[in-house]
């Protein structure tokens, strides 16, 4: 088993069992005994199965033999986080058209979520996956997982999250918070402050 993505309350696990590759989203063990967290996770799984967009990692149907109500299967794709991919392939940042495509696909996924009344609220390079074959964006770990919880419980500062989400009175316009994170993400891609100087553009 390997953790692919890791948000505050959930994690995406890569597994290979009897030659079969699977991706599973699960509530972290520390929160399994919290009824409120479990309830929100289950609501998110129900909502997530209705999301159908090429740039959002799909939630699958639970098998009848599902071991618990705190994990759900995801579409079994070969993926890598955008953060890991950029660190392993730093020259990729010189490919302007590819960066523009990635930004466009992230924006389309966000627009789709917003049209469904859902905000991502945890947009950063570790929650953006790229398929290994076509390098297509697959957005994951939308914050709707925590529908019944306060936003502060599930968030931790990472340089991308809108600062007003940490105030005592969280803003009503959560879409604006996603737009802030999108701007920080675009800045991350084009400034590439974390990558070696020769690869910055």
C-alpha cells in the first residue's frame, strides 16, 4: 500500500492485490471513531458518485463486501501527483502549452464543481493528479468530504488556502476562496520558486 494523496482527514491509497491495481479514498484512522466525521464522509461518497467530469477523479460504487463505511473505491488509474511529477521532471515547466492545458483543466474541474454547489477549498499540487499516460488532470480530495464540519477542522495552512478560511468568522463566498487558491496555484506553476533556477520560466 502507498499513500498517493494526503489531506487533513482523508488519504488516497494505491494498492495492488493479486495483480489488480486499485485506488481507495479513506477516512484516516484517527477520525474513524468520530461519528460526525464518518457521517460527512458517507455524505461525500454519495455526492461524489454523482460527479461526472473528465478532470475529476471518480468515486466508484461500494462492493457488497465493503469492509467499512469509511472508505470508497476510486477509478483505478495510474496517476502521480502534480507536485511529484514536477519534481521528477523539472524541464516540464518549460513546456508552456502543457502548463496552459493543465491550468485550463483545473479551471474546468473547478467550474464544474461550482456549478454543482461544491467548493474544493483544498486546491494545491498534491490534490491535483496527472494520469501517467496522457498527463490529464484529475482533481481529488474536494473539501465537500467535510460537509457537516467546520472548515477550520479540516484545513491546515499550506500556502494555497485563502487566509480568510482561518478567521473566526469564515466567509460566506467560498467560491472566492477557490479562486484565491487557483491564483496561488498558477503562480506556483509559472514562478516555479521551488524548482532549480535553470528551469524557471
